[in-house]
């Protein structure tokens, strides 16, 4: 009277699909991306600090520094995003 219920999905874990295989090539690629991401992140932080420095030093002057400030801030933000994307693997 009792019916045996069969699972409708594959119960064996697919290790290749889960990304648990140890491929030395992918580990090296991730290490290179991580190092490149740190370099981009450092460049972005430097550009942001330079923009802040220009703003701090030239705030009381009569010269216009808005273009340099906005360009450096934008470039810094783009470099930081690129660095984070490389570090996180996007």
C-alpha cells in the first residue's frame, strides 16, 4: 500500500558546477586580478587625496579649481570602482 517516492531532482552533488574543482590556472588568474585591483584602488585613493588636497589648499584663493577638483574626483571614483571590480572578480 505504501508507495516509494523517488526524488525528481539529481541528489548527487555536481562538484564541477559548484566551482569546487581546484584549477591552478584560475587561482593564478584570481591572484593577478587581485594584485591589479589593489593597484587600481591605490591610484583611485591617490587621485581622491590629490583632489582633496587641491580643494584644501586653494579654498581661500580667488582662482577657480572646480574643473581640476571634479575631474580628479571622477577619475578617482572610476579607478576605485575598477579596483573593487577586479578584487571581487567581476
